[in-house]
């Protein structure tokens, strides 16, 4: 959700409140040091000037995408190694004695 104040667009991050803030009044507090604070129904809203937020994703060709993805490191999956007392580690002779 965005709102404009003093010619600056602000991106509002209100977890779970996006739809409830539509067409509602928002109180703006501007301090002498230039900081701006937004509140709605007594709750502080997290707002970031739009020029500081992430812009749209860069469009790349398929060839560039392949090279970018091949340069990325893929995290290694940890291999499960059972402990020394795990049933898989017991000798077959021991297992035969258990069942007799």
C-alpha cells in the first residue's frame, strides 16, 4: 500500500492490515528533524520512502539468466549419517540372535 505526503510516496508495510487501511484516515506526524511517522487507529505504521524500496526486477535475456544462475552457489544438502548405536549399524549376527 502506498500513500503520498509532501510530494513523497511512502510504501506502507502493515502486516495483515493492508485491506483494512483502504480509504481510512492516516495521521501523519512530522518532527522538526524531518522524520515522518504514520499512525492509523493508534497503531504505528511502518513506512519507507518509495525511492528507498526495491525497484522492479531487472529483465534479462535467457542467456544472461543461465550464466547468472550457473554462477550462484547451491547449498549442499546435509547427508544423514546414523549414529553408531543405530539399528542399521548393528551386525546381522546380532539381529538374528534377537529374533530367535
